[in-house]
């Protein structure tokens, strides 16, 4: 369940379909299991990282996303608003 979060924490930003592709590569021998072994995951992720398969989200896209959340146009998002967006919306 957390493979996407793990991959994204490594600085890669794949789509959900791409996450499923990585998962399929890791679970080649055990396609129905919900767990995978670190020994299988590491070589797959090393190749992903070295090939720069999933580039980071461009800075201007992130800035635009935060500007859209800044409804008061004050140049920042309050901690409370960010928490609300991340947990409720």
C-alpha cells in the first residue's frame, strides 16, 4: 500500500500507473502478495534512480499549486490551512 509514498520519499514522482509498474517488477515471482522484500526492491529502485526515470515535479508547477491554495493572496499558506488541505480536501 505504501510503495508510492516510499518511492516519492526518494525524490521520484511517478504516476499511480508507474508505481504499479515498479511494484510488478519487484513482485515478479510473487504477484499476489501485498509485501515485498527489500532485497528485491533495492535493485529496481536503484535502476529507477540512476536512469532518472521519474523526474521531480518542476518548481513552477509546485509554485502554481501553492498559489492556488493561497486564497487570500498573501504569499503564504497558514499551518492550519495546509493541514486542512492535506487531510480534508
